[in-house]
């Protein structure tokens, strides 16, 4: 029985990581039903069951099953608490709201030709981001000029040169 749990756990982990099947929430009561955690539980419980049943024949099957199940729960809980939750939080903080960039200063890193597209670089939430840009008035903006992000349509950032920036 424990060999089956172990093999199913390993298979479940492989399928889970390959397909990246998980629940949307990584906290709350449904967090225990994440395929990765179920797989870890099955693998640890099966492995512990194999080890304990080979070494502790004097104890009954109920003892081995209980210790195996508790080991699986503890390890799955530790992985959830110290690996999955921190990774999920880090993933969510790396993205930024595009609308929050309106009014931000940027530098043209690829010239914007008259009526065409170029590229800008700006800092948001401590990250350096590059985006396609177009001049708000359709004029040319040279490489290295500082611009302000005025509005965004789709993935294109519309920028404007500021008068006092040209004097610098």
C-alpha cells in the first residue's frame, strides 16, 4: 500500500509541475487541495510507510499508518508555508499597474520618429521597465530625451517632452 502511495505521489508531482495545475488562492481552507501539496503528502506518507513498515514490524499497521500520515501532513504544511506562499507573494509584487505609470518620467532609449514608435525606459516600484512609446503630438523625439508618460493605449505609452526638460 505504501509503495502505491509513494509512486502515485511522485507521479502526481511530475504531472502537477508539468501542467502547473493549482488553485488560484495559496491561502485559506482550499489551499490544502493544491495538487502539488497533495502529491507531496502522498509521496512523503508513502515513503515513510515503506521505511517504517520495514523497520518497525513489532508495531501494528495503525501506528505505521498514523506516523506516515502525520509526516506527510507536516512536510506538506512546511512546504506550503515556507516555499509556496513566499513564491506566490513574490510573483504578485513583481507586476505593476500600467495606469500607475501615468505622469512618470521616462527616458527615450530608441528614438521616436515623427508619427512612429520608439522605446522608453522608466522606473516603477524599484524595477526598470522598457515599453513601446509614441509621441503624444506625433512629433519626433530623439534618443536620450526625458519625457513624461501622458496616457496608455493598449501596450503603447504616449509621451510628451516637457519644456523645462529641453533646456537641460
